[in-house]
């Protein structure tokens, strides 16, 4: 488990890699395009085409309800905190 203080923020691409490792081949089909987009993003302020990174993260979260467990809970909380900023 990775513990970060408030000044340390992981890139969205790093978070996406951890999600792929944990969720594996069972990524929900509706969450998959948002996870792929996150893999190409660094910060919540980035753009992915015409979409903001914030909207991509929020769409991912809304489509990731089938991803469960301790890692999912921790990463979803991290993404929600990033999206609030």
C-alpha cells in the first residue's frame, strides 16, 4: 500500500497502471475507455482531446462500481480527492 502525504500527488497515468494491475482483465467495458484515457494523463488539470482530465476521472468513477476491494476503495478515494481540487 502506498501512503502519500498531502504534498505528494501521483500522476493519473501511475494511478491507471495500478488500477490495471489490480482490476486485471475484468475491467468493466464502460470504464475501460476512461481508464485508457487516464493512462495518457499526468495531472487533473490536463486535457484529453476536448475532455478535461477531471471529467475523465469522474466518468471512470461512475463506471467503476464493480471494481471492489481495499485497493479499489483507496484509489477511488484518491481520485475523488483529486477531482475535488
